[in-house]
């Protein structure tokens, strides 16, 4: 896979940096773009990935190891603690960039739904586990996530006993987590694997630590992928990653590609990623660096091919503008609520298969909400500090710029992925930007970006731009 080397036809510029920022994180500010212009593409990717890899897990709350009795005695219901951690996740997204992009990605791969788990301590432990392994070894990740209390509870592993095996986790281990639906396993493999996964169902206290119970483990011989033995949990993971490594590598690399690059798969790129994955014993960092440094990742054909998730839309706007927010407003709670109303409640995907993304985000109900909630942010910025709209546009285009079309194009290029808006949309944008300013002011030099009217002009222009179809793309 060729590395990206900027050239005159595809230079290293603000548009490419915005691509990196939107795909690997949740947008970046003008000042960050100017800083990154001094770096090379490869060095920037190394910095982003290495920084994310070295981050500590989010500090545990005091209730991270509580059992059911402690929550019941706390004086607050469990939803109170769930909300605390949903808000914390948005705080982390705002502050941690790529690491939380991956945390969001993996939480939509190794799905649990917090309402079904109904144990806040398990939710924290699950979250910390994902942060720990987001850039680590995928085999280790699979092994540890399967024994996490949240997963044992969500996919009924805690009910899986020798006399009454439950196949839920065994099925999803293959279908959703490692191989893909109907890919390289049989119903008999699922049945036998479920027997090998029995025993993890001893609660030290009610909804506290879950331990292995020798008495509920099926000690009989099982045949998995044609191999017979007295297999247990660790054996299943070892056999899976030894015998099905090609299928695992292809399935996971395809999913990474589809999330970060395009829903239209480029088979040669995925094949190269899969080879790197296998050669590095399922370490994720080499694969991610290879992809994000590649010429293919920066190919313009991959622009505007994905629809922003609600979190992408809200956090992307907030992160890129970096505006001060209206006082006395709980920003993280607002993000949680607005994204939930648009179909993406954090830690609560639609089902065990997760959010499918792209066109599933847009329908007759969610599209008006996307306009409304993006506008909601702009209104809060306006109420906090009107002048920040003027400061922003001057930083973006320079305080001496007077060409209206140029101002609009530069703002469009900053807020959108590279695209050409229609001429009628440009005409509408110009009219919105002129607003109540007499047109002759633009002709005789009376108007400039230092004028008192500019904050309202930029505010109105942004409110118009978020209604354009192109704003929904990344």
C-alpha cells in the first residue's frame, strides 16, 4: 500500500488536515490546522496514533466497583449513574480525539446496551476495557471483553451452565465480533463453543464481581472447528485465532475500512491491511497507521462518501468552531440528549449488531432534528459571545478580505468536506450574508470584516450553511 506523498494535484493543505481531523477525531480548530500544516502527513498520523495509545484510562468513579446493594443504598437510582457516565463519555470525546473515536467505534462492535445490563459499575468497567484495548492486541481484546461483566450479562454468559447452555455469546463471538455472519463456522461450532464457555456465573455479591464456577463448567469433550478436546474459554480463543486468522483479519479490516474510509470497499487496500494485521499478531496500531498514512486514504474519491453520525455532526461543529458556550448550560448533557433524539444514544446502540450508520442516520424524522440541533449550538454560541463570530471569520479568511464569494467559499471549505455547492445555493448564501447591510456598502468600501454588522452576518451565514445537504457529509 503506497504512502501518501503530497503533490500539486493532491497537496497537503487545510482540506486534507480537516479530513484527518473528521475521520480520526471529531474536527479541529483553525489554530490546530495552522499548526498541523507544519507537519508532514505521516508525522501527524504517528503523533495522533501514538498519543492515543499512550493515554490513560478515564479515572474510575467512586462507584466503579459497587454491587447492587451499594447502588440501592446510595439514595439515587441507577439511571443517575448511567447519565453521569454518558456525560463523561462526551467529556472524553471533546478532550481525547482519536482514542475516543476508537472507543466509540469499538463500543459499536462489542455492543452492550446499558439499560439491559442495568449495572453502572459494569458500564464503567466495560468502557475502561475498551479504552485499554482500543489500539492494542485484538486477540487480547476479544478474550477480555467476553469475560467483562457487562458482556456476560448482556449476552447471557452468566446463565451459561453445563446442564443448560446458552448460545448467545458463542453465536455473537463468531457472527459479530470476529468472523462475520455465516462465515467459517457452523451451528454445531456454536453449540460446542457455548459448552466451552460455561461456568462464568458465580456472583460474589448481587451484581458484583462475576467469577468462574467449576461446578457449572461443562468438562466434557467438545469439537470446535473440527478439533476435539476438553476445551474451555481460553482454548476457544486460541483455536479461533489460530484456525480462522485469515477470516478474522479480513472481517475486522473491512469493518475498520468501512468506518474510517468509505462504505464502498477497496479490496486491495483491505487485503494489504489484513496481511499487516496477521504479520503483527493482530496488533491494531500497525494496521491503523498503514491505512491512515496511505495514498488511498487521502484519495479525493473517498471524500463526501459517509453521512455524519449525530455525534459526528454535533461534536464536529463544536470542535471545529471552538466557540465559547452559553453559561449555565450542561454541555455534555445537551450532547447526550440531542444525539439520543437523533438516534445515537451513547452506550445504547439499536441492537447487538450496532448502528449501521450512513443512510440509516437520515430519515424524515431525524433530518429536521439535525438542522434544529446544529442550529441550537450556534444559538448558544451567539448568546454567549456574539463577537466570537467576527474573530473566527477574520482568523479564517483574514481581516482584509472583502470579496463575498471568497469569504463564503472559505467558510464552506472549513465547515464541509471538499465539495462544490450549487450556484443557486451560493446566491442564497450571498443574500443571507449581505443581510440588512446596504448593498452599496460592499461597492464603495464602507463595509469590511471589521464592521459592527459582521458578527450577525457570520452567524446568519453559518445558520444557512448547516441546512445544506453537503453539511451532512464527511
